[in-house]
């Protein structure tokens, strides 16, 4: 998948997105900057489509991005929850700008 550079080298960029996806899956709601949020939505949509399918090959793709409790929750809770849904798994709410550096902040949450 193609992502924005987010002012980081490729390995660090992948690590940041993996951490954001893991936190979103476990907590079901996170706050982050708007740019990271947009990339997170792309990655999450890709992963949830894989989790919805029951083929082993599709689920092995999830192992590249998730592990432990996040992987279990994605396969056994979120996959079945969104089985009938065609898209729109996340809600992105803009919260304004951070005082310290002026970055635009948003809240991303899973739709029930």
C-alpha cells in the first residue's frame, strides 16, 4: 500500500502506523493528527477487509501488521461485526488545532 511520507523514513512510518492501528483496535477510539489519521483510515480499511474473509491466506496478511490481542480482536470480534458492512468502518471527527504546535487534531473511532 502507498502512504504519505509523514516526514519519516519508511521503517519508522510503518512502525507508527502499526502502533496507531493496534491502539485503535484495542481502544476503539484514539486521538491523532489529521494527516496520520487519514493514513490510518486507509490501512484500517485494508485490514478489516482481510479480517472479514475467512480464508487463511487473507488472514496471514494481518500477521504483517498485527499481533497478540489486536490480531485476536480483529479476527474474532471486528471481522464478524463488520461482515455485512461494505465500508465506512471509522468515524473521523476534527477537534481543531493543538496549542503547542498548531497541528490539526482529530479523533478516530470505530462505528458500532
